[in-house]
């Protein structure tokens, strides 16, 4: 194919981030020693070429080798999953979207950025297709379990919510961790949780049902609650952005006044005007901060 100037059209197949990596945040200072070991092993060992990975290859529909870009994506995700794995349930306590973000596997198109420029209330949607393909390969290899019946549909947003998924015994084997060591870590952590349960006043009956299966079910339900709380908060932020950004300062203040009145109810009449003004100013500042409102520059 050629351009109008008869120059060959250049097509780039290179990924945007050739070397996705995950750096442990500085505030992760209380990690368990086993988790630290998992992260270090994931960074040193190429799990895509491990015995556990090669062992699974004959059973896969995919027969091609993993190209370097896919291999790097899988390794980067594995490190993030090691950092966020629950040692009792083996649930990965980070969404695939956030995992893609922290290791450099998500990208935001110029189209999305342009939409955000035109509409201040719009949050650009990053693409995590590269992470999704790597994740699917990890599922095919038997490292990850993400059953369809575990996934939940958000009818309001018209989309699936963040996946709930767990790592498997093969995931640990690919890192060179034996099932016996994994079991010891699970037992030690479960013992600790039961001990904490006693301190927090749990009854013998409640402790008796603190099995791995019971904890898994609780964690799964907690995962969904957390996801829907985040969705609710995101919708509230979008609503504020749409209410504030197109309005004049006077209209914004009126919105703040109405919100304060709605919150206070009849008690608003019992306070002084100065106190009411102070609450309105605080509400207005909060709304403008959420909406990232930028006042228009005065005309020259």
C-alpha cells in the first residue's frame, strides 16, 4: 500500500510498552515473607518457559510459541498477582484493569483523550486488550481459574464487573513453589485468622465454619460489594462533573446550597447565617474539586 505521495505506508506492529514491569509500591511494607518470595521468584524465573508451562502445552488449542511481547505481558501480570494473592483463598485481590495499569499494560487512545478534552465529565476509557489476551493465556495454562458463574453483570452499566479469579497450584509450581509449601502457608495463615477471630469475639460456632471454602465464599461476596461500591462512587463523581462544569459560579453555588439544605433538613434554620455560608463554601469547594473545575480566564 502507498500514500498519495507514492511513499510506502509504514505500519507499526510494535506494542506501546515493550517492557511492562511491576514495581512494588513503597507503602507495601507489611507484606508477608512468603509474598515477598513469590514476587522475587516471578521476577527472576521465566514462568512462561517453566516445566509447568511446557507440560500444559500439548493440551492447549494454541500451538504457536508465545512471542516476546505476550511473554513479557504474562510475566508482568504474574508478578502483580503474586503481590496481591490471598494465601488462604488464593484469590487475586486486584482487578485485571488495575493490574494492567500498575504494570504498564493499559493504553489510552487519542480518541478517548480527545473526548475527555471536549467533555470535562467524561473519563477516558483505557484499553486493556493486551492484558486480557495475556490473562486468557494464563487461564488456558491452568494458572488462573475464573469460572463464568463467578462473574457478575452490571445491568445499569451494561457490562461485566471486575472479574473474580484465583491462582491455582500450577501457578505456584511454575514459580518453583511446591504444593507442600503452599499448604503450610495456607494452614499458618488460617491459624492466624482463627486466632484473630477469637480476639475479635467470634464464637466457637463461627470459628468452626471458618473453613477455606467458607472464607472463599465470603471473600467472593466482599469482592462484589467492593466493586459495586466503586461503581456507585464513580457514577456519583460523573454526576457531579456534569452538574458543575457547564454551570456559572453563581449556578454552582446554588447547587451547593441545595445540597447543604437537603443534608441538614429542618436543622438548617437553627444555625446562624455565617455557619450556613461556611457549610456552603465547603460543599462548593468539594464539588469543584471532584469535578476538577477550572474557572475561565478573565477576558483581556
